[in-house]
C-alpha cells in the first residue's frame, strides 16, 4: 500500500512540475493581422495585388509576399529572387525587410518571395509602401496603390 501511495505521489509531483514549467514558458510572439493584402503598380512589369503574411519571434520578424503584380517571363530556380519590402513604421519612419528566398517558379507564374526578414519592437505598426524585386538582374520596382488591408501589421 505504501508503494502505491509513493508512486502516485511521485507522478503527481512530476505532473505539478511539468504544469509549472508550461505556465512559465514564453508565449509565442504575436502579430496582428497575420495576413494582409495590398495593390502594387510595377510600371512596365504590370500591376496587381499582393498577399503579405507576417510572423515574429522576439525582435526578429518575417514577411512572405505572393503577388500577381509581377510574373516570371521564364522559369526561375529556387532562391534566385532578391526582394526588398519597404514599410512605413509607426506612421512616420520606414523600415525594410529583405531576402532572397523563393520557391522554383514556372514561366508565367506570379512571384512569391520570402521569408523577407526584418527587425521589430513590441508595438511597432508596419504598413507596406513599396516592393523591389530583382530577377535575373532585372529590377522591378512596385509602388503601393492601395492601403494595406485589413490594416498595418502590429507586433
């Protein structure tokens, strides 16, 4: 009987310890909204909408971009598109997110790029204003023609 009580006590003690650790574990960093859309004009390269998907971990943040504003003239290999997304920061300044990561893209495909990385602080409010994409040495600069919807990313 004593052995059974000791085993139960040990299990309950371990469970309480695990529960305490879980309560003290850091919560995943939040960004709201996690997805937004915006329209871009890319001059001779076209125009269209883009979907931006954001996430954060501490001060490191990432944004993935998928846009119909730019399509690939030929097949593009993975990790060959260099992109810079410029965002208004807290209504007055700017910040950039950069990267050269993309999936392989077939000829005529909409450009997807990211994760683009940047640094944020708690409470930062970011709204996209322009996107520069370099594919095969050719630069396409896109300017936002609408506001980000449903609104700025708040970290």
